[in-house]
């Protein structure tokens, strides 16, 4: 009886230590009958082998295998834009020469939205780079290059600051409405939208003087979302109110993506017809990633085909 138990224990131990070997799909090949095609031709690839998974990168913009693992790349440019609207001028409103809104940036703000941290940061005024409203007509800021304000992976904070001193003037401060906030980074053949409204821009507000007045959001879920500072009454306490963005990193880059054209549950196929044609002449590298997988273990091979697309 003891011998039987001993043999069973050995058998169980051997089974437990057995590890399934995953073979690389080395028999996987890809070729085309002709390496030169005309614009808008349908390209058909011939495939041999039957790997568990096949992922395809066409070589078109946003689908290049050489950029599949890139998550950091310095942007060629990063451009900010927004629009402003003010209060119509009248005898009781501050003159436009007393501009009480400014656009600033910081690279050393801590991100803590309190008076001490905001004041301890080094804020640089770049209002002169933007066109601002001078009446009750919405004015686009124009395109403002901000990538030159910071280098590498350093964070950049953007801020809108409202300052008024109505306690010392007979004039009423102006109302300001900010809208159409947009920040985009441009990489080679990719445009990465950092933010397309104030919520996406991560703006938080802080009142450093007179908490009864503050920046307020409007149309929170809309692309036409606004940030508004309502004009306080004549004789109100002085105001200093900030709207500060989240930190932006202009080396942040979305990796190119392939499409899975076969998974483990699909049957073998011998040809693959592209679903998107090459519409621009040039040289493209089509890439196929074949993978065999078992649980967490996998092995891959890469096959590439160079295609010339003519007019």
C-alpha cells in the first residue's frame, strides 16, 4: 500500500512539474505577387502557417510597427487656442486699458490649489501672445505656440488669472467669458489632442481674494464649454481668482496600433485582403506579427513586406 501511495506521489509531482512548451510560429510567412501597386489598388497578401494570433500594421499613418511601442516623443509643436468675450463698454465699466485678465504659465507649480502654493510658483505672463476681446464680441486668441515654453518631460501648467480692485474705483469690473479651449500636440503624421475643453484641460479654480466671486463652469459636458467670471458690483472687495490647468507634457505620444486579423478561435486562412487602400504614392512597410500563446507564455515572429505605391 505504501508503494502505491509513493508511486502516485511521484506521478503527481511529475505532472505538476511538466511545462507546456510553446513553439514560435516560424513557419509563418507573408508575400505578395507584386511589390508595386497603384494608388487605391487592393493589396492581397498570401499567408502560410497557422499561428494563434496575427496582428497587422499597414504602414499607413497611425499604423506603423516601428512606432508601436513609442509612448514618449518630443512634439514638433504644441498649439493652444481659446476665445474670449467681455462686457460691452459703457460709462460705468472699467476702460479696456485696465485689463484684468491674463494668461500665464509655470513649470514649477506644485499642483496644490491653495494661496501659498500658487504664490510660491514662478508664473510668467504670456498674455501678449493672445488676442483678447475688447468688447461684447467673441474674439479667437489665435494659435499660441507653447512647446517652446518647456523642454523634455518637464510639466507645463497654464492659468487664467482675474484681478480687479473695484473697492478703489467708481468703475465696475468687466465680465469675462472664456470658451473653445483647445490644446494640440503635433507629431510627424499624428495630431494628439491634449484637451478640447476646459474639463479635458483639467482646470481647477481658486479664489485668493474675495471668495464670493469665482470662475464658474458652463456647459460642462459640451465642446462649447465656458469658464466665466461675472463682474462684481461697484465697491465690491478686490478680487484675485485663478483657473489653473493640469500639468501638460508635450513628449506624451500615443503609440501606433495594429489590428488583430486572426485570433486563436479563428480558422486558418491563406490570404489577407487589406480593408484600407494606400491612397498616397510612396513606400510602405506592411508588418505582420504572428504569435503562439498558451496561458501567459507566448512566442512571436515578425514578417514584413515592402510595398511601392505609384500614382
